[in-house]
C-alpha cells in the first residue's frame, strides 16, 4: 500500500510531467518550492543586487550540496553575504541530481521529481541572495572508484583522498534507515551504503577541483555529521584549508560557530586550551544570574527551541530505600554517534551491558528513559520495543519509560541519585544540579572535570559495579556551571535570520527577513563572528560584566 510520502511524490511527478508538456515546468516548481519558503519575499533586493568594488580578499567555498535544506542554507547564505561585503567572494556548490546516493533520493520512480524540487529549492534560494551556484555536474571529477563492500578489508573503514568516507556513509545510512544497525547482507542496505561511499568519493574529487581552481581561503558549511555536509569539509581540512561549521543555537535566533575537525566536527566543541582557561575562571554574580535565568528557561521551555518535555511536570515514583539510577539514551540512529564510541561498539550493546551490570546490585533501582525523538521521528528500531523483544529479562528488572512518556527530565533528575548516559546533554544538566553523571561515549563536555568519564569498556563496567561509591564534589558542580555558561550563553551569537514555531512535535523552523544593512560592517555580532573566524579564534562572546 502506498505511503503518504509515495502519494505526494507521485502527484508531484505527474504534475511536472504535464507542466513540462505545456512549457510550465519552471512555474510549477516555483509553486512547489514557495510552499516551503519564499526567499525572494524575505531577502532585501539590495543583497542580490550587490557588487563588491574593492580588491578580493579571496574566496570562501560554501558546499551547500543539498538544496532542499532551505532554512539551514538560508542561514549560511546570509553569512556568505556578510563575508561578501567584506571582500570575500562566495563559491557555492549545489547538487543537480549528480550524486548517486543522497539524503533525499529513494531510488524509485519518483526520484526525478525529488531531485528537480531539491535543485530548484537551492537555485531559488541562491538567486534570492544574488549567488550563482556551481552545479556539481559541471565540476570535473577524477574518480573511477566503484566501491563495493567486498573490496576493502573492512567495509566500515574506507578512505579516499585522505577522507574517512565510511564514517559519513554510516551516519547517512543510519539516518535514511532510521535505525542504528547496518546489515550489509540486506541488499537494499548494501546498495544504499555503497552508494553513499561512491557519492562521498565524488564530493572529495569535486572539492579537490574547486580548491585547485580557485583561491579558496576558507570552507564554511553545515550538517558536518552527514555525507553532503561533512565530506567537503573533511576534504578541505585534509588539504590545509580553514574549515568552519555553523548551526542554529539551542535558543531561537542564535548561531553557534566552530571549526571542523575529524574528532570534533560539531560546532559545539571548543578549543581545549581556551576551554581550560574558562573552567578555571570563576563566574561573577552577574554571570551566575545570567546562567540561572537560562537554566530556568530550559526547564519551562522559554529559552530553548525544542522542549521535549512539553508541559510535563511529572516525574517517577522514587524508592526511598534504594539508590536510584537514571539511564538516559540518545536517539539511536543519530549520525553523530558514529564517532563517539569509546566503551562499546554501539549504543545497543551499551544499554544491555549497563542494565545487566546495574541490576546486579540488590540496593540499586534502575529507570531507563529513551530519547523522546525515538517516538517523534518514527525510528524503525525503537529502543524500548527492541529491549522488550530481545531482552525481556532486563525489562522485568527495571522501570522502562517509553520515549513518549509525558515525564519531565528535569523532575526526574531531582528524583535520582546518579545518572548514566551515552552522550546526551542531560549529563551536563545533572552535573549542574549536583547529581553525579557517568558518561560512556565521547561528547563535547567529556573530560572537563564535572562528569565521571571511564576510559574503555572494562573501566566503565567497573565504575558501574562500584556505583555506590561515586560522589559529586562542589568543585565538579562549579566546573559544570562554568562550562554551561560558556556553551549556553557565550557560544550563542545573536543571529536573527530564523525562528522556530511549535506547529508540530519538533517545531517548524522558518526564515526571517534579512536586510543588507544588517550584514554590513557595523553590526557588532556579525563583525564579531567574521573577525574571529578570519583570525581562527574561538567564536565565543566576551563575558558579560567584564571590562
């Protein structure tokens, strides 16, 4: 039976076919894309009409390969114009149905329609900003690589042009499948994974060509955990070009900016030397008040874009006699999990070993709360369902809360004695409240002196066996607050080009009007971002209250 997704694209395919015969294809594509967002109504005409009269400072490559990511790309385009008015020419790369495998293709009869809409979305966005894209089909590539999982010794360790393609292909395949497991004995999964590898090689070659042909000083992109965003950044970094990643902040109308690194690709990471200084410096009263206000807003949803707890203020029934341990998992197919494993091969193994060890304590009571997005994003292997099917003996020994349980994580934190996480940010929230948090995987807050971070599988299990001996010190809580202030306050740069509504469970993100004058020199926040990026310094706001 056809799904709603199939029926939608069948209708678009039919309409495009009819429109093409009538010479109305472009008009129909405009109508389809305008239902997503109409940038020409939002972007000041003087932006697309702008021409820089001074000497060029160089070029910045923006690999916005996937056109149908309109708001994410809108954020980058606004920044591209800000660099352009300061003399940095934009070089924008757009896919035009050239990649064998991507996040939008389904390899069915509707792919032509999907690709047409995706490419047109990107083209229309770039036109609104006066940017002329380079189409991927026009970029010469040298690769004849036809990757097959039978060829490499390890199909999950494939490198091409100095780039670890397998890591990006794994993350992208997981996202498409909406599950963590990648079974290469399944023909469809195998085709998808190999297609992502070959598409990755294509992007490496395309990036190489553009860097060789143009005076590119920086590469700036988004979504670095996935193939279309991460591979061009990784290829550029391998060739010694400064690489920058951006993302919308946890608060609306804000921007987080970082530097791409194979081990720390997300912009939430901060230079270690800079971070060490921050964690040693006490917060002043004004800065503590600033943080407390944000913490309160995170709990009631007023200072975050996505409030998973909704309006929930319920917790769980706590056992006054037992040591209450809360176990919190991530979205199990999140691409960023691919580079985080330290203790276990995958988060499913982590869950099983964690529950098996903890339930061996007679005096420990265990609550497992899967990530809410497991239910919101239609996971094909929900953790709670998998545990009930594969490990009913463990489920019988714990309190298992389904991901869509209307329970506030903040109320839960108040009722538990110790938390255990894979890499969710709840560990930071717990540490702020003085609750010890054991962290199993690599994550931006790990190793900074406010969480318990075992190195390796056996050290982790030994920590769980001795969980009753774990203590949280006042110094750990203080360091957690300093880190949270850095992440939630100082790394969030005001950037009012988008906002999030609450029309659905995850919120809908919308572009906001952008004026040329908002992006020219003199806007202190834009000036700050660009000055820091050009200097290669952490994009972190000065401390409020300091001179």
